[in-house]
C-alpha cells in the first residue's frame, strides 16, 4: 500500500511543479500565454465559431475537433477526450458557445502548453542537469516558437499531444536513468492517450524500450518487453474497434482517402515546403496568405495560411537551428536518451517529408515534435559543459537566434491581429 502511495506521489511530482522554481516557471508562461489567449477569446470569435468547421487560421480544425475530436482514422480516441473538454467548457459557460466558452477552451490549451514547457524545464534541469541560466535561455527560446504561441489558445489534438509526448519522454528518461523498466500499465496508458489523439504517435511510445538495460541480453527480458508492447496494443486496438463499432474495414478506406488528400499538393517546391513549413513554420513564422473559404453550407469566411519564406534570413536561421540539432546528435551519438529523441524526430520526418503526408500544411504538426529542439539543444550544451569557449559560442549563438525569433514572431503576431480585426471581431 505504501509503495502504491509513493508511486502516486511521484507521479504527481512528475506532472506538477514540485519546487518553487518550477512553480515560477509554470506560472510565468501560464500568465504570458493566458493574457494572449484571453484577449483573443474575449474580443474575437476565431477560437470557436459554430459556422466555421475548419481552416479559420493555419489549417486548425477548431470546431470540428471540439465537437467530434477529429476523424476516427487519424484520431481514434480523441472523440471521448474532447467530449469531456466540450462538456466542461459548456458547464462553465452555462451551455452557451459564447466568449466564456472560447475563454475556457483557450485556458485549457494554455495550461497544456505551459505544462509542456514545465516538462522541458524539468528535463533540462533534472535529466541533463544544466545550469539554471542555460535552462532559462533555452526555455525563453522554446517559449516563443510559433507552435507554442498558436497552440496556447487553440483547442486542437496537437495541443494535448505536445504535453503528453513531452511528459512521456521525461518519464521514460527518468526510468532509463534509474535503469528501470517502463511498467506495462504506464506504457499502456501512454499508448492509449498519445496514440488515441494521433494514431501514428503510438510508435513513439515504444521507442524507449530497446534502450532499457539488458533487454537484449536474455530471452526473459525480451519476452517481458514483448508482453508489455502486446498488452499496450491490445488495449489500444480494443478501444479503437469499440469506437468504430468494430467496423474495421472503414479504417483502411478512410486512411487511403486521407493520404491521397494530404500528400498530393505540389504547388510549391518540396524542398521549400520542407524548410518553410516542416522545419521552419513550427518555430519561425513565415509570411501569411489570406484565402476565401466556405463552410459548404452557404457561409463564406476568410482563412489565414502560412506562406514559404521570402527572405534569405529565415532560411539561414533554420539552417543554423538544424546545424545545432545535428551537431548535438553527432556529439551525443552514444547517449541513448538522445537516440530516443532523434529516432522520434526521424519518424516525423519520414511521415511528412519523405511520404509527404500533410507537407503543405506541416507547420500545424509541430505539436508532434517541437519539444525535440530544446531538449537536443540542452544535450549540446551539456556536452560542452567543461569547454568555456564552446559554451560561450553556443550561448551567444542561441542568444542571437532568440533575439531574431522574438522580433520576427512579434511582427507576425501583429499581422495575425490585423487579420482578426479585419474579419473576426
């Protein structure tokens, strides 16, 4: 009984701030994002408008996600999750889908993104063991990523996936550092929640398993891991089939339709979509395009989309970021925690850049992988902790990137508010 109580307490400490410093970090971002989201929710109708099912801004499907959880083939269990979100928001707004309803949705998103940043801070501090000054520099950089800014007020699968993936990576890193196995129940819970919100992410839940100590040394360890994976898959598949009334044939037809729809857009060179949308748009806002949209029921509205970069500076910025990430990976190649992060990142690269699924709008998928950047940057700093010159170089470089990112994203958010004032008051 005491062991169960201890595990529960440790789980709470993992999720929530466990020190005053962690509480300060969480509240700082909660307040910052909260001011932004509250202003948008109370003054504009873009967060949720019952007439607009999708694509009001940057291809997010706010209404569709809130009302249905999204398509069952890509988001198999999010229907149940967003039922709770919607009912809670309706309870707080007395059953009205008004500004209070939007405010509740925005604050739930704000809490998730702020909690994600808290998990990144804990990882940097407790796993990588960086000095606080470096932790705060990386957090400041990560905190103004375009994905984090947008998801902090957007009710979407990506918002909750970002938190869950960051939490799971932190949890798995703690287990591996202690040379412990990830328990079957924890693995199943991660598989159901992370895979339930976006089905392809369930593979990421299993990535840490091959890095457990001694897993390939004897058949018992390998069998134990296989049983844990099988248990997770059985739980997930049964819940998935129950969601679609066991009409499994629908999965294949719908998945094929989705792939055709989201992988055949060739209006922009592939290399530019990869740099501007996949690697760039999740960090550094590019330019915006306003398009005419229709809800297929006679209501016309305006949609805001990202364009590719039009200046050489953003491309240099992204090239420097990718260089730092690759540098970190090569420098820490033998570090199994770094391998876990990079393998997860490679998986997203394969889906979006090689298979080209959603490449033309891959800037919205940042919730699946943007947490990789601050963690790999943290490992790069850690690798040079005893080299003063290299540490100074990295600090100055990241500081310069931070200044440019802050300036660019501030100006782009100013354009975003122009769009809101024009069409969504």
